[in-house]
C-alpha cells in the first residue's frame, strides 16, 4: 500500500471541540495508525493548525508532533499544498472563514451550525459548487453507540408502526456566580452565535430524520430561564438568547414526537441525552452508549394508577438492555473518514453541506415558531 498525505487546515485547533474531539479522537489516531486506507493508498492527514492563543497552539502542536501552526488564517489559506479546510472556530465567524476557504479553492468540512441561517448556508453551498469543491458538515451524534443500536432496531422493523418519539437533552449549566459555568459566555449571547436552539437543535435534525424519516413541521416554545450570567472575566451580562426549548415535531409519515432541550435542568434520567421511540411492536430508549427495549409481548398491563399508595413498581426493571454487537469507533473519526473518502475517491457523503443546511433549517424553524407562536413547515432546501 502506497502512503501519501493530504494537507488539512484545522481552524479552531485550540478550542474544546477542535482539540479534544477532532484532533485527539480523529485526526491524530488516523496519523498514528499510518493513515486511512482508500483504494490502494494509505492517506495520512498532514495538519496545519490555526488558533488565536499562540502559547496553547504551540503546546497542542508539540503534543501531536505537528510542525505547521499559525495564528494567521489568511496565511494558512494561501498554502496550496493544504487542499482541505476544516472549521471548528467561533460560530459567529464561520461564514467568513468558510467563504475565505472556498475563495482559496479549498474543500471545506465544518462544525455545526454551518451558518447562522439557511440563506447564508445556501450561499456557501452555491459558492463551493461553482468551484467544483467538496463540502461536508459534522454530524457526529448518530454514530454514538446508543443511537446506532436504536437505529438498527428501526432498520430491522422492530418498532412496527411507530406511534411516537421523545428526545430529551440537557443538564444544569451554572450561571458563573454560584459556580464557574461549564459553557463559554458566547453560548448565551446572540452576537456570539449563541442560543440553545441554534446550538443543539441542528444535531437533533439528522438524528431524528436519520432514524425515523423527514420532519414535516414543528411548533416550539422557547424561553430564557436565567436572564443574567457571569462571564469568564467575572463581569455580569444579560442573556439575550434562549436556554430552554420544547418542540413538538410532526414527521412526514404523520408520527408526532417531542424534542426537549434545557441548560437549566438537573439530570434524573438514563443519560444526558435520551431518545425513546414507541411503536406497535415495542419501544426502545437509547442514551449515548446504552439502549434498552421493551417489546409488545413483555409490555406489562397497566390498568390504573393508585392515588392512595405507592405500588412499588420498578418500571425500569421491566426493560432489557441491548447487547453490544459491534466495536464502535469514535463518532468524530467516522465523520473524518467518510469526508476524506468523499474528497479523495468521490465516495457518497450523507453529511454533506446540504445536510448541514437542513440542520440549520430545523433550528431556524424552531426559533421562528417560538417568535410567531405557530406551526412552521420545513420546505425543501436542497436546491
């Protein structure tokens, strides 16, 4: 097998997602293992790291044995031997960074959301297509082990006729005064591209549609439960985006379900994100890694509730855990392998930029619904 490299600019290499997921769990392991087999070649990522914090950037580069790094994005984009550009930097700067990369003739791979709006996303896609460039979006969540298990159940016909679904996500994010916040302050500022709906709902689009089918329309209620927080410098600031939302979603096949997101809830469920699907053949609930089922034959008969005494039923104990049938790879690594095969060999890519725009469309529809207090239909945005 011949080994050759492909130059990849990693913008936002010092950020949490860029450093701990894309570098540590995807690109660095591919390099350490001698490359990704594509056809008769082994493709080794040759990385150019871009970030704002020069000391942190130098430290990350040294830890992975990377020689090329810079704080100058324009200088990085000028290098012709780096044909791929990946963006995991600040959301508010994404359109600008991707636009520059496309103008420089780079294939682009982007974290979520790919743009603040569908219109801006489509402009990026059209620009990439006009130059014959490949463009992908990070859609990692569906490759989590728990969601892979529930996906296989759906593909096997286990659920029969699906009667509903419920996706529940979130945890308590401290306000910065009582304890340091677990999320950066830009998450709570509109100017920084923040907002729970804008940040997380794009993920739930491809999860739900990838397992259950297209979403036809949504109606959402959103709120700002904690209106004031403290930033990284100890200064108080007003929160001008939502931190909790509840969405009722109707699929194209008529199935109705809910998407609940909150940064102001304390976790008392099976995982930080859970997806339950119910059907005539049985139900399943998946978390990040585990999945439980209760089929029609094992469903207990529940006739009524008892208002006078707790009957002591162990409802969780009546479910069975799905065994691990496969060895699972890191979701971010799967995304990179698929994108590199797409760029180098023209392999099909489900999570292309058009899919990323569809993700933004769902978030946009939820925000519009919350503002206008009405159902919003999701039209085709693939053109």
